[in-house]
C-alpha cells in the first residue's frame, strides 16, 4: 500500500514539479546559448536578451526551490487536514504509511531539486573547453582523496548523504508537526501553526547549540583521536541530533493525526 500511496503522490506532485524542472532546464540552455552569442557580438539587443535570460534562470531556480517546499506543505494540508482527510483515513493503511509516503516523496523532490539546480548551473556556464579541465580536475581530486583519506573519503560521503537525507526528512516533519498541532485546535489554526513552527525552530536551535557547545567543550579538546576521527565523530553528532529531532516530530505528528485531529 505504501508503494501505491507514493505512486499517487509522485503523480500528483509531478504535475507541478516536472514542468518547473523543464522550464529550469530550458532557461539554463537559453543562458548558455546567449553567452555564446554575446562572445561574438556587441549588439545591445543580444546583451538585453542575455540579461533577461539570466534573470529568468535565477527566478526559475528560486521558484522551483520554493515550490518544492510549498507543495510539500500543501499536499499534507489538503490530504490530511481538510475534508479530504476523512477519505484518506478510511483507506486500508495506517497513519504511519500515509506519513512515510509523504516524507519519502517530499524528500526525493528536495534532492532532485538540489541536483537539478546544480546541474542547470553547470549547463548555463558550460563551455566545451571546460570538459578536459573538469575531467582532469576530477581525476586529480579522486586520486588525492584515495591516496590521503582511503576509507575516510567514502565514510565522509556516506555521512554527508545521511545528513542530507535526515535534513530533508526533518524539514518535512517540522512542517507536518507544526500543522498537525496547529490544526488540533478549533480556531486560529493557521496562526497557531505559524506559532508552533517558530516555537519548534527555537527549541531546535537551543538544544542543537547547547549540545554542540557541550560536545566541543568536553569531548573535543580532551580527545586524543586523529583529526579524521574527530571529524567523523562530529558528523555523527549532527546525524544523531537530526535523527532525534526527526523522531520527535514524527511522534508528535502521528499522535496528533491519530487522536487530536480537528479537520476543517
């Protein structure tokens, strides 16, 4: 059932995200072509078009990034906090299944958007002469990491991916927890949602900074481990903190949806 929910969620969100991704790609290609043209002409018209395409490309990145967050929140609100929620909760699937489907799909879109932004930035600035330099630079970087860091390089990549995945899931769950708590009240639901969103943010900052300072002041200076071991331990502290916040927000959201939901 989880697969069917995710398929439906991808289909619904893809209707918005795929055209925006296509628009971003087209604008990136347009910027690249205009740059090639401006290299061979001093025409004011060409410069005007090139400047307009650059502005359009930047707007496309902003719109795509913002829309991925807006769509994530809108889908949760529409499916679970309005009259449509009555239908969703009659499906032969648990609240956990519904939540996981939305978390997975939203997190995947966040990652896709991030990769698309970076890829289109490369396309917009791409030159044929850059290919050999890029390949040689990548080979040198890979050789250097392999020679100096060995397994540490692989571990850093894995830890970085875990941090990114947990950050994506945590962003979703922060919105979900705020909305589920805010909509558990009979009135002023959106106002309370905003209040709880910032309240959760403040609590996260307090505990996050407090935990970081505690770790640095106690474990960090007293550690006799190598620099790599300390870097790994620091990343695992971040991973553990993000996982803890994700777990807390997940429990809050699930409990509210199960017991205290006040649908519009």
